[in-house]
C-alpha cells in the first residue's frame, strides 16, 4: 500500500521530515495531531498515537488492516534464501577482504610469489567481495 492512501484518510497531516508525518488520530477524538507516521526505507509504515491508541484500532478506524502497513517482501518469502550478510557488517567485511587483496598485490608487485595458502585466502577474499556485490546489487 502507498503511504499516500493512509495519509489521505487522516486529518491535519503535516510532514515533519523525510518519510515522517504527524496527523490527528482517527481512533479517538483528536483536535491536534497526536499520531506519528513514518515510512521506513523498506516500505513499512509505522504509526504511533501519543494518546495511547492501539495500532489495530487506528488502522481499523481508517478502513485498513495491519497487513496494509507492511509491504510484501519478496526477499523473505518461504523458499527464498535470506540475505547472507547483515547490513551492519557489510562495510567492515569489504574493508577486511580488501586489505587482504591489497597485501597480496603488494607482495606480487615486490616480485614475491604467493604461497598456495595465500592464494586460497586471496581467492576467498575475492569471492566474498563478489558475493557482497551481488547481494547489494539485487
């Protein structure tokens, strides 16, 4: 569901920043905006009434269901492999593997051969960086 559908069903909607709004809560008599709305990067719509209304009451009061706030995520459907890398560790992993590749390049530039063990480590580093690139690029 588009965030615009939810916002069109609310009164006194005002933007408070990128992907954030305040509006009057439709689940209780509200004269000034007490409902916070946020759309996350992955399309989820989060709502919170500062007067204490329950999320299900708010959603029902505008003729929607809870599932309308959560987009279907094709990445996590049954039978689909979850992401291999946690987004918080991606950068650290790429940096670490890049250091390995950089050290191997320096060794080769100094006309030193890589040992079979070093070649294995370099190959793993290259493969891991490629795997991360494939996952991020999907």
